[in-house]
């Protein structure tokens, strides 16, 4: 191996730095790739080639380059930041947050490091902490537009229209064509009833290509909301379908694997538990010792299906002084992988010893504490809709817990899942097609029917429409079911919700309080939903809804 010319290498790196610093990134990337091919290894060059690999969709190669770059220059802010962001893009959240937290700590005065940490926190649902990071980034660098955009988005999600407009307009003052800021202003205008203003803001975006392809999908979804508000339902559905198709094309390579969809998983569980021995699963026959519950006076699983009213109900219950809630956190965590992903795990779950149950309980309550819930002296309401799939663990670990099962007209549920924007995982991927969403709904409801009979947990079904029509009566019944006295503070839940960060697409509806705006929406889309309606018909009948 020949000795390198250090002076020549330094000149090469300096030239590449000038190109990158002068915004001639394509030239900098080509020079970096050539230099690396020639044997020159440097963190800047690896970072630039990693960027090129990412553009080619070769995230594995991009990650390898950044790993090497970090090993060479462990204190290089830009390399570490790029590494953490790529881990976030790959949804390797534990690693990403570790890298980005450490980077933010190493560079407390660098706005980009604080912003990147905030971005990862937002993606993992830690919205309050994310907001603090964005605010810190803005304080460190008022000329950085990205944290302002994210602050605007968080503000509109909690229905703080004035803050959303302020942050979005500050971002636009720095970047007049900022795609996301304009989209957020369109959403705010729509929420304020200015449909024409929303249309004027969103329409020009549809012909543009944003930096992130997901933003194009989200803009198309806003167009769907505009058309819905205008009563142009056929066009609205077409916009939602196109938005979902764009999203499908981004994620299909990860989630479109026959035999491993969320619907397949629910059916696999159902086939097992239909024939499972009742004496192994009945909560009424369990002999495990009492669960100390971290001092909680009661334990409730608030479950069902996304868009069935669980967020509304959780926020109502959260306003009760005797309740501690946890919204949209996977409290079972690794226990799911241990016990509910293969035949061996299911068999172990059925025959756990008292000691193993105690260990599982400890793991659960440790996660609850880690998510910031203080349950001592309260009834703890664990709200996560699709924990409905995981109820075998509730039956085994917490046989004295209660299940509050939320239902809503299945046609409105599936349509809402199709219309709304979710962070994609295996389950949410099913919502990108109306018929697939209906099949997933059917598989989950079928599974839960088996669970209800087999597990004999204390179970109460609550209809969203009943809550809307008879709020006081339904909430009194729910409070009695979970062991709470009535509290007049429940009536102020909408005001209470404004002080909370709601992580689901239901946030703007909840802060408006009880209303009928989501009841019977499916009727506007009867023709478009034709493939889904026969699949949902048995559940329409089972839950007592009118067939028309």
C-alpha cells in the first residue's frame, strides 16, 4: 500500500468543504465518492457519500458509512447528527434517541443538535419534550426555520390556532415557500372554517415536490378535508385515496409481505384462542397472588379499534381527579414479542408460574413509570386501542383488571381510519386501502369476541354515539364500572384537554368537546365504501347500528 500525500489529501478535503459550504452539494458528493474510491477516508467524505446512498435508497450502505465516520470522529457534531437522524429514519428508536441525546448534550449551544433530538422525540410520541427541544433550538438560532415549522404543527394539533399561525408565519418569513408551513396554515384555516382560504393555500402545493415525500401525501390529505368541507365527497375520497397511495408506495417494501400483515396476525391469534382450553385462560379461575399495581386503586384497559372514540373517552376520564391515564403508549413492550408472536410463546403464556407472572407485572409497571404515569392512589386507565389484540396478557398478568371496550359505527370507524394520517406501522399500513381497513377491523372484532368469551375479564362495552347523546348517563355508568364516584370535573374535560398534548389524530376534535360531527359521516361515502360495507355488515348488526 503506497504512502498517501498528506498535503494533497488536505487540498482535496478543503476543496470538497468549499463545494459543500457553497451549496454545491452534488459536486461535493461526486468529489467525495471519487476520493473514497481512491482510498482517502475522512468523516466529511463518508457523510457526503452516506447522503448519496440515502438518495439511492441504499440505507444499509448509508448507515455503514456513518458508523465508520462516527468511529473516526466521535465528537463531530454533523456526523453524529446525521447518524442519529438516519437511525430515526430506520425507526431504530432506542439507538437513535441514545445517539441524539448524547449529541445534544455534547453540543448544548448548537440549535441543529437540539432540533434533531426534538424530531426523534416527536416521532416517538414524546410531544411535550419535543416541544421543549424545538423551543430551545429556536432560542439558540432564531433564523432556523425547521423548529418553527414543527412548533407550528404541534400548536395546530392542540388547536392553538394563534400559536400555530405565529410559528408558521415566522418560518415563512425565513423561507417564503416552506411547504410544510403553508400546509399547516391551510389546516388552521380549515379548522377555523375558512374553507376558501385553506383551498387557496393547499392547491399550489399539489404541483410541487417537497423534500420529504410524506409531505406530498399529507398535502393531498388536506385537499381531501377541503373537498369534504365543501360537500364534494367523491372528490374528497379520491384525494384521500391518492394520499394513501403515495404513502403506500413509500412503505410497501417494508409492510407488504403476504402472510405477515396485521390482519393475518389477528386471524392467527383467533384460530388459536377459539380452541384454547377455557380453564387455562379464564380470569375468574386464576390463582396468582394479588398485584400491588404500583399503588393504583384500580386498573383499566381502554381498548377497541383506532378511531372508535378511545381518545375522547381517555380525555374525559383524565379530567376526573381520581384517575391517572396513559395515552397511546405500548405498556406491554417486549412482553408481546416474548409471549404473542409464536407458538412457543403462546404456550408459555398459558402455563406461567406465579414467579413468571410477577416478573411480567414488574416489567409492565416499570414501563408505566418510565412513561411518566403516577398511578398511586388513582384508578389507572391504560389507553391503547389495539391492546385489544394483546388481551391474553391482560388475562394472565392482570385477571382483576377491567376492560373498557369502545365501539363506534364500524362504517364511520373504517372511513375515519382511511381518511386520517397515522404514523405507519404494521397495523396502520392496513388503513391505506378501504377494503383492507375493513378486513383488519373484522379480524380484530372477531378476535375480541373470542377473547371476551374465553377470558371472562370484567368487560364493559361503551358506544361512542351513546356518549355523545347521553354524556352524563354514560359517564356515570362508566365511573361506576371502574370503581369511581361521579365528579363534576368530568364536564370540563374539553378545557382540561387543551392543557394536554394529545398524540392521536383526534386531538382537534377532543378539544371542541362533545358534538355529533363524526356521527354518520360514512353515508356521504356510501358508493366509495362499497367494497368495505359487506365486510362490516355483521358488526353493524352486532353493535346495534341501523343498516342504512
